[in-house]
């Protein structure tokens, strides 16, 4: 860590790096959200189901995010816990139109919150109630009820209604996440 | 009996409480209005979009309005009426072309309706059967108006009862009609030639020539005229025809049609027939002791549920492997296949609202539902593998999702015979003496029994005589003389100096009486347990630890009305061992029915821990023979030993 690095950091030229985990069931829109947050020239056109995980980078106004975009398929979900230690924040994506699998999302969230690497850390969690554009989508309030988010007492959390295809609601969530991470750091 | 109890203890272990349940409750709608059986449920990716849909051949609330329903998630996507009650639903791939969306086949009446992309695609009808010539003749006569409807009805009824070839649907419907409707029916139908078609009872799919998951499959149909048909997946021609001795109701197939396959058909005569590729007739037959209610193949084991509330496992050659008893009648069965863990198990829906999951004989899990389960289906639904769909008798729909982390474990060592059965008994060698003795027993069995009976009667006689003697000499605490009906009950108690005082403060009397009695034991005269019908009764009780005991006699006048006056109580004891303040005293007037407690203290004099018997006699003034007597076994004085 040279003097130059610190100097550039102070001047705001070099942004602080944070590691974020992006979790959620398969087909909830994790990769689409991350893709939409990247600069428009780096966005890919077609999104395919993620295998294993992929690492993506994007910048907000004051932070540089490194996102672990985990696959949500059932057989890859046991990979998640290996990255809990590194994560400084969690983005949890929910398909608001999939009423049937809301219990599965809740189950995975409960497993996440009770994991020893997460349980005692004050790690910010951002929820995206995604796919708001679909006709049978439920509201973000209903999603937070179904997932019993009010029971999370020891971690800052926030839920955003989003439509990843159009990019609605994403910036609001990322701004909240940035504030939280900076609040923890200072 | 043993099987039943072991399965009960099984259920206790395999049954998990809400919190640690293996299942997530995704959806429950008690008013979903779905009335169907397991055979009419199918799961498939009908649109090729990765979202698996549920196909339901719905019988309607009272079997009146059959419908084909397709569900996506908890909601009904499409619904269309069916011409007849559905018998079975299946999904299968018809051809190799892309996109590989499966077709839906629904067997109903004599037809199989095939849908692609949820649009009607093809209707296969079973081939026509030759009609009964007599019936044909009758309708021909009706056509030429040579016969009136009433005679036609009578003639047809005659045919129905006797002929080997059953009547056509047209004639059967005619026989159901009222007199007024007959004329119109005949004039409407007489010009049509009569057709006889059988109906489909069951349907399943069989891979054509590849064992792959997404290989082209043939439809296999079971019909009411005891035949099995295999249909070509593209042309819907009959590829093979097999005949059975009875009507098939459940089918289970493995293998490929072009290579080798095995077909098991559970039939209405209570037998399961097993056929192979080359056999036109059954190769093996499993005779069940009851009617089958379900047939599921788990790997190589055929599991049959029977009306005797049990599951049976058979090999594909018909050898019986095991039987498990259920707590209630089986209503439906289906296969549970968890591909990620390579598990196959049988689910059985029971009349008591349980769904039991068995892997061979071992109970893996019990799911309780609010209503009796009529159909079960497990597989990929929506985007979730391992989804269980349950419909109930009241038309409810339950969707449960197996947790990702859930592992089915067999409930401990209850599998197989109990461990005691495997233990080797040390059977003694057959000695010469043993053999001789056995032979003698075999030859002279009657004589031996007689000798034994004689001895037994002698013993009983002696016991009765001793009892009578005891009664006559008043050696008992219950008087038998009608003039002095009395009952004595004696209790000895020690007012303990060390413990008793505090106890008395803390607890009122009943506890004080209880505590020492349990330690020192009370000596209730054994004869005192004889119940009096008339006369008096005596019970004696000793309480305390020693050296001072309290002896309480309970004396009761058991006569109905007459009081007793002038009785005496006398104690006979060893004066070296015991000291009593009053060894002889008068009894007050005894009112009928009341129990009089007569207390006296007994001081144990010996410090050697010896105890003796104290005799209690109840006498009448002026008579030497006692009315009642009791022997009190005094306890050893523990107070002395402690001091």
C-alpha cells in the first residue's frame, strides 16, 4: 500500500472495493440484475442460467463492487456457504411472481441467516422483489411478509421492488447498499 | 400383531414435528375442486419453457362433469370438458424433432385423446369388436319395424343375461330408458349399425428404443376386454397385442419396446400378471390374497398395495419379498423418485389422512394431511424438483416441496426381524434320557394328565378343609357367627421421637401415617383379606420404626342393625420381646357399620433385632373361645439399630 494509493483514495480517484454476494433461487433474475448494473457497454445481450458462479464488477458513485453472482439452481446452492466469509454485503433476489416457491426462498434465507459465518455479523442485506412487471407478481410488502423479514433484528436490511429487465428499482437498492457499507466502514 | 406394533413404533420415529419436517408447505387449498386419482395426474414441461405443469384428468365433484385441467403453480391454467370420465393421463415424447415438448395423452372411455401444446392433436379409438349376432338381428328387425320397443327390451335383456359376447353401448343405454323414451330412442338409433367397443381401464408409457430420459415412448393401454395394447408413438397403430386372464387395472412397465421389456398388470381378479416382450400371454402370475389397490415398481421390486391394508414386495419373477402392515386402508399409491440422491420409494395415501413413504420395508416418512388422500404425484413442478402433489377426498389440493437438505433415513434398526430372532439358543443335545422321556410322554400322555389332575383336586380339597378349620376355630379376623358379626382391623404405629415431631408440624396426620408405614411395612393380617358376607371383621396394622410401635386394630360390626356389647380384646405375645401397656381391655359398644380404631403402643424390648408375632384375640365376655383372631407380624425395630 503505497502513499500514492492512499492519496488517490483520499482524493476519491480510486474507489474502495467491496465484495458482495448475489443470492436467490434459480430464475429469480440475479444475473439480469447484475448485468443491468454494469456499464451499458459491458452488458451482455442474452442471459443464460448461471453454472456454479460468476464474478462481475461494477462501480457506484463511491464504491467499486465485486459481485459473486451465485447460481440459484438447487444442486449449486450448497456452494453459497463457501463464499459467506468473503462477502461484505448480500443481495438476495426473489421472484415475486413465483408464489409456490416463496417457501423455498424463505427456507434458503433462513439457512443463510443461521449460518455461523453470517449469524453474528452485522452484514447488510438488500432484497430485490424482482419481476414486478409480471401480472401475478405480489408487492414488496407482501414478499417481506412471506419471508418474515421483520424477524431480522440484528442486521440492516432493505427491500426494493424491482424490474431487472427495465432496470427499475435497482439504483435505489444499490444506493442504500452503498450507504450501509460506508456506515459500517467509518 | 408384532408387525403392527413395530410399524407403530416406526411411525413415531419417522414422523417429524413441524419445525424439523422434511417438507415445506408451499400451497394448500381445501376448495381447489380437484377430484381425481393418481393415475390421472401427470407432470410435464408441456410448453418447453422449463416450467413444469400439472395435468389433471378431473372426474368432477360427483363424477358428473369430467374435465381436463392444467395447473401452473397453484392456479389453473386451462380447463376443458371431457366427453367421458378420464381413466388415465400420461405425458410422452412422440418424435425426435425439436422442440422436444412432450405430448399429453388422456385415456377416456374407448379413446385416447392426444394433445400437443395443449391443443387437441389426435384421437385414437380402440378397434371395434364384432357385435353379438343376435343383438344385430334384433336391431335389424327394429329397423324394419317388425318388432316393438317393449319386445326389443325383453329380448335384449335375455341376451344380456346369457350371451358370452356383451351388448353394445347403444343397447345398454336403451335398456336403461323409461317406457316413454323408448320409442324416440329406437326411431333415432335404429338406422345406425351397432358398434361394440371396449373401454380403456389403464394406461402407461413405455420407451420405444432408447432408455434416455427424453426418449420417444409408446403408449400401453389396458382394456376392459382383458387385453393389453402397445401403440406406436407417431402413427398410433397397434404395435403389439397381449391378452390377459382378467381385466387389468394397474400397469407397470420397464425396459424398451424394441429391445426387451417387462410388463406387470394388476388385475381385477386379484392377480398380478407379468409379461415379457415375446410372450403373448402372462409368463408369471402373482396371486394376491386380496384385491390390489395400487402397483408401483421401485427399481426391480414390484410393490403391490392390497385391500388388506398392507403393502407387498415382489421380485419381477413373482417371488414374494416382504409385507408391511398399514394402520389404515390404502387409497392410492405412487412412486417417489428423488433423482439428486438416487432414491426411489413408495408413497401410500391412507384412509386416516396419512401419506406414508416406504423404502422397501422401512418407513421413511409420514405426512399428515387434513383429509383422506385420493391421489399422489411426486416430481418436478414449476421449477422445483421434488415437489409432492396431493389431492384429497374433499377436492383439496396440497403442494409440498421437499427441502433441499432433507435426507430420508430409514428409521433405525427396525428393518427385518427383531434381533432376538437372530440369537442362537443353546438347545441341549438330544440325550438318550430325553428321547426316552419324550416317547413316554407321547405314549402315556393321558395317564400323566389324569395323575396331575388328581393331585390338583387333592390340593384344592386340602386347602378348602384348612379354610373351614380356620373358620370353625375363629382363627380369622372375620367372624362367621351370625350372632356376633364383627370385623377387626389392627394397625401398629410408632410415634417417632426424632422425625415424627417435625413431620407432624409440616404435614398433617395422613402423611405421618403414610411415611413410617412404607419403611417399616405394615403387617396386615393375611387372613384379614377374607371378605365377610355377614359378621364382624378385624384388620390389624403396625406403624412405626421402633422401638415403640403403634398397633391399630380396626374393629367393625358388620351386622345390619344389631349393636354388640361386652367384647374384650386380648393380646398374646412374648413378654421377653415386647411390652404392652394394656394387654387386655374392654371394647366399647359397637354401632353397626362403623369402624372402631383401637390403638395401643408396643414397646420392643429386645436390642438384637428380633421380631415376633403378636396374636390379637377378640373375645366375648364369659366365653373362652375367641370370636376373631389375627396374627400380627411385628417388624424389626429399626430405631434401635439407628440409635
